[in-house]
C-alpha cells in the first residue's frame, strides 16, 4: 500500500493536470472546436495567398471573420488552378507540421494540435469533395474543375484527407474528458486553447473593422 506521502504526491499532480469539473471540460471542448474552426480557415486562406504570390497573382483581399466564411480574392490571377489548390493543400500541411512540432517540443499540448490537424484534414477533404459535387461558382472544388483540374484528383484528395483526419482523431476522447477520463481534463491545456481562441476572435474582429 502506498504511504501518505505517495498519495499526497499523486493528489498534487492531479490538481495540476486534471479536474472532474464538467464546466472546465466543456470549456476545453468548446474552445478547441472554436479555435480549430477559425485557425483552419486562416491556414486554408494562407495557402491561397502563398500560391497567388508564387504564381505572380495579386491578392486583392483576404476575408477572415468569426461570423463569415473565409475567402481570398486574387486578381489578376494568372494561374487559378495552382492558386485554388494552395488552400486545401497548405490547409492540411500546416496543421500537420504543427502537430509534429508539438509532439517533439510540447508533448503536453500535442493532443490539441492532433485534434486541430484532424479537424483541418476532415474539413478540407469534405469541403473539396462536396463543393465539386454540388457546384458553385466561387467554391474551391468547382474552380478546380473549371480551371482544368481533374475530378479524380479532387476525389482522391477528399478521400485521403478525410480518412487521415478520422485516423488522427482516433483515441482522443480521454484527452477531452470522455470515456474512462470521466470529465477529467488538463486545466493548463484548457487555459491555453481558450486564450488562443479568444485571441483569434479579437484579432479577426479588429482587423475587419474599417
């Protein structure tokens, strides 16, 4: 049987890393999803911007706002196919790189980066495939097809990205207090992701204000 000092040490560790407070668990989940949505749009649009610059296009505007679906206007746009593919490609690669970096340098927060990477893979994959199937003048899928891109490339990207995102999410439940964790989550990780979410909201609103 462990002595009193061992139990005290374990209790101190739990006070630092976890809590059964459901409010904190819900804060972690809500802030992680909110941050992932806004940051996913930012990385997606960053891909369009990078490809526009690399291809000699001019970025007329980038719209990022918590209440608006993001979009980038490039005009003139000499290589529309190259520019449109930049969004989903870098919208997946940047989060994957962040996940890799946190696994190496900040393992405590790696589960947050893992969720974010999976979120971006799924959203970009589903968005590209669904938009190509549904049509729409300004959506990435139809723009790829209208610019001479292959429907098979779109379908392959959609399937691989979505599948990889689901794989990335597998087993993350306990980190968010689900299943055997019984509501226990990392309070420091909760504070970090909540602060990041709030910061993104403030920045986007401030930058959108004329």
